[in-house]
C-alpha cells in the first residue's frame, strides 16, 4: 500500500494542532484529508450543513487515483 511521507516542515505545525485538539497527529491528518476529499467531491459539510463546490470525482472509495 502507498504510504506518502509528510514534508518535514509540516510536522511542527501538525504537532501543535494535534496538541491543541488533544489527538494523535495521525488522527488529525486523517480527519483533515477526509474533510478535504469530501469538500472537493461536493459533499455536504456536516459542520455547517452546506454543500461545498464540486471537484474531484470519488476515487478514494474505489481505491483509484
């Protein structure tokens, strides 16, 4: 399975955010990536019940690229 590396300059930023939200960096990054995928797919943002703009086709669920 493909496991991309996070750029070194992002680690301190992610670490600080994860500490603020009291969660592991991995959980924070997963949450952030999933939210961005939903946003780009034009899915409803559960935090404010708004539909966001259409974007990338749903390939993440199918394992495509």
